[in-house]
C-alpha cells in the first residue's frame, strides 16, 4: 500500500454500520454532538470531511482504537437541520485516505490524514478482461437479486474507469461491513478486481440456491392451494349430486348403522351425540379419527346377537367324550349346566376354574365345551398380564387408546354368549400400572358383570350371558376374592390306563396325520405305548407323551422316505432304538427295606410326586441339620417330629440322651428343587425313628400327613394327586390321615383297586404299619 506525501488536518465523522466508497453519493443523518461539531467545522473550512467506520455499531463515544484507520475523504454538498435536532447531509466520496494521527480537540474528532492513490492504473489487457467479467457478473447478480435498480445498473454500465467500477460495484453488493472495509483498504485495482470476482461468484451461487428453494416452496404452496381448491370443488359437486359419497355420505352411513344396531338406548344416544361431533369436525383433525374409531367399536360390538344353545344333553355328552377321555367331573358339571338351561332358559353363565397340572387338557377342554354348547369360543391368555388397562381398556384421552382385551374378545366372538377362556389366571402379576386381578373381580362376579364398564367404551356392557372358563396350575397364587367367585374343578392328571387310552385314541392318530403317515404306514402296539408311558415320561398330563409319540412318527417317516422299511411296526424293542435309553426307572419304590429312609407323597403344581426322606445319625453333640432346600413349613415339621420323639423316647425304646450325644442329619434328595408344604411330618418322624431304633422302613409303603407335638396325624390336601404319584412309583400301601377318608371317592377306581389305603390318626399307628420288626 502506497500513500502520497500530501497530508492534511481534517475533522473526522465516525460512521455506524455504514461505509462510503470514493465516487459514492449518499445522504446521512448525523445526531451525535461531536459529529455535528465536526460537520460545522468542515462547512466553515472547505466543506471536506473524513468519513471512517467504527468497528462496533453500539458504541456512542468511540475512541481511536474503535475506528478503522482507512476511510474516505468526502465533500459535504448539502447540509440541513431537521426539527428533531438531527442534521441531514448530502456527501460525495472523493478519495481513499488513511489516518496518520489524532489531533487533540475536545469539541470533535480531528485527525491528520494522508491520501491513498490507486495502484495499477494502467489498463492492461488482463485488467480490461477482468473489468468486463466483473461487469457481466454484476449484471447477472442484479437479475437474480432484484435488489439493484435499473438506474444503478445503467450508471454502472457507463463507467469506463476500472478503479471507479470496483468501488461502485462493491458499494451495491450486500456485503458484511468487514468485507467492504477490506475492499476499501485495497488500493490495488487488480487486487480489488480479483476479490470482487470471488465475491460475485459466491453471491451468484447463494442466489441460485435461494431461487431453487423459493421455487420449491412456491411449488409446494401452489400444490396445497390446488388441492384445497379441488376439495372445495368436489364438495360442491357432491352437494349437487345428493352427496352420496364423501364426509356427509360417511356420516349418513354411520347414522344408518347406529340406528339399525340394536344397542341399548343410552348407548345409542351416546353414539348419535358423538356422531354429531364427528360431523362438525374438520377431516384433518386428530380427534376426528379417534371419534371415527370409537363409533366403529360401538357399531361392531355385539349388543343383542347371540347363538342358540344346543340344549341336547346326550349330544353334548357325545361331543365331550369324543374330544376327551376321562375327566368325568368336568363333563358332569357342563351337562348339569345344560340340563338346568333346558329347564329354565334364564341361567346366568357359570364361572368355572379348571385347576390342574400342565398338559392335562384344560385349554382344549374349554374348546370342547364351546363346541358342545354350539357357542363361539374366545381365548384370552393372562400369563404375565400386569396392566389393568389390559382388562378395562384405556381412556380415550390417551394416544393410541383401545378397549380392553375382554371387549376385543367379545367383538371377535360376534355374540354376547360365547365361551370365554381366561387362560393361566394364576400367572397374572401386578405393578405400578394397576392390579389386573382386581379388575377381573367385576368380570367374574355374576351379580356385577351385567354392567361391565370398559374405560374406552364408557358405557355398560352385559357379560352375564358369557360362560367364563378359567384355567390355573396353582390355586395358591390366585387372590382370595377372585378365587371366591369361581367354581373350582380339579383335574388331577391321568392314570397309566387313561394315558394309554388317550395315546391310542387321540394322540397317536393326531400325530400320524400331522406326519403324513396315513394308511397302514405306521402301527404302534399297546405294549410299546405302555413302555413309552412308563420309561420315557413322568408327568400328570400327556404333553410330554405326545412329544415322544411325535418323535416316533418322525423316526418312522425317515425310515419310510429312505426306503429302509415300507411299513413301520413299533414294538417295545423298537421303542428304545427310536427314543434312546429309558429316561426314568419305572417304580421308584426301594428295591429293599431301608433304615432311616421313608417315602413321602407330595403335591406340586405339576401334579403329585413321591418324596424320599433320608436320616443319618452319627455320634456328636445333638446337632440337627436339615438339607434339601426345604421351606419353612417342612423345617417346622422336622422340629415337631424331633420334639415328639424326645418326649416319647422311652416308649420308642430310644436312648433318652440321644439329643445330647448324637448328631442328626435329615436330607431330602434333589436339593436344587425347592420343597415345602404341610404333609411331610409323619414321613420325617418315621425316617427319624427308623434311624434311631435301627428298624427298617417297608419299601412298598408311602405316607402323607402332618404331625403334632402329641403325635396326632392331621389331614392333608391333594390326596388324589398323591395317590396317582404313588401308583406311578410302584408303591403298594399308602398311609393317610383318617380325616381324609372322605377324599378316597375322588381317586380313580383303577388306582384305588391297586393300592392299599391305611387310615391313621396317631403316629403309633403309622409306625406299626411302616416299620419292620425290631432288629
């Protein structure tokens, strides 16, 4: 940068947010006191003033450091005072100049400046080419931006001087102040041209993008306006044609459906009221779709439609026998219901609870009940349900609200009297979202369920004609109030004879069909089925038995496909080839009488089971150890048996000081399995007395019952299941509490005939039948 030798003292006018280029003419309003004084002084001298921009616009009293050094020497062509005290001036930029120093003056800013002459004033071919390029680009910019007036563009076109052209173009570009200052400080014409070309290139790119965006927005707006216009036209056309389609047609169709649906009057009034709201709402409203869905639910729910019961007890009995073998109590209860319906026609639907271990056919039995009654069947699984809204539904104020699963099931059934299965009712849970079991209290109460209230539907719905059937594995986990509303029908499990008949008549034909073995391609004789039941399954139900039969079918299918055999006849010998080595030992009874080991009978969620209790006595200090993952009840039974033996040590011929010099260890095998329940008292006492006296426990004897400190034997539950487990284990004699004599009728005849039941009321009677002779 080169300055001339000419230096002058001149008033300084700081500009805020504005920059003046040489050859630029514009009007300024001046209001600051020092600036007005500087103008007064300039007018008194030669009307010239130095214009320089301050770096910060907000500063009212800028100092030397706040003002750019390079500015423009200008001439004040006109000055006029306005009524508000502001001075308006008309100035013309003359020459670039630079502040050399500030001269002290309290009234206004006074500086010494040196003028800056343009460099590269010779118009070389390159400068001329660049000048024309700048001119061309400025014209394109003015067309794109539409912020440059035609007069300005014409005046720019008339400029022949390259330096003046760069200043005028720079003045008319929408640049930031620091960019304009950079151009002002550049006194090389060539450098200014290079910078302007870069700036104009960038501005053109930005303007091009702005134009594309503007066109895209305009196109979108035009599309919206066009759609709005077409919709309005469509409405007018529909109105002229009688409006058979569209919104009004939809409302009319909904009104007809509501009127034709035989819903109760309060519900119909509510539906029509909501329909009026729907009609007045804009189609684009979010609530409009919510209302439409709600009206659909009210219309599609069955309010009066019901199937006619097949009140033929003999036919229903045939259907139940066809689908299930055994289960006499359940079948009898269903037939009783049908008989009463046939006589009264007005019996409320019962709430049956089929309780039993897995695989005994509870769910399929409910399906057969529906078929025998000629009713629709709906199943709802409650396993893991922990949200009350699953039962009662969500309120319509929530996003994505919908009715509860009961109302959904009724809609699916299409009738008001289906057989509704509530599966796994004992596996419901509860958390912060509510207690679904409490919500079911209203559903399963015949006195309340005729006005069931769903949060989504909001109107009373009649569930009194529904036949509810629930299933459970463990009744102890069902809340008391809920259990009280149900009629419990226990399904204990199947005997070996029943399993054989089920496998022969139901499971085997089903699996043969599913595996494509129809005809005489596969035959399984009864001895083979018995072997599968005895040595490959140990369960109350038949689910695992069906899996084993399916395995046999798969093996047979492979033999047939590979050409190994043309027909497969499964014998007991072939069973082991197909299923591998036996998984269980048939009959868990001991091979010989044992000292300190007794067999108890237990009740579990999977049915009955046998429980071996072992006692070891060694010299010590009277320590009693209990192992086998026992629950509190079984531990207390062991303590009670121990205390009873101590009190009766003389009569039992046991050393009275055994509790001081002998360590006793009571163990129940299968330590990884939790065990608990009030039925192991006499078993523990018998095993303990056997260990202390050395008398052997008879291997064929199983027992169940609780003991008191006086030796009395208390009654137990689950006798049917326990008896069947004893039968499976190969036991011959069962010792049971005398108070359980009434439960013997529940035990299947085939089991009762093969077992000897001994009724006892005191432990002395237990020992008489369970222990062998003295050693």
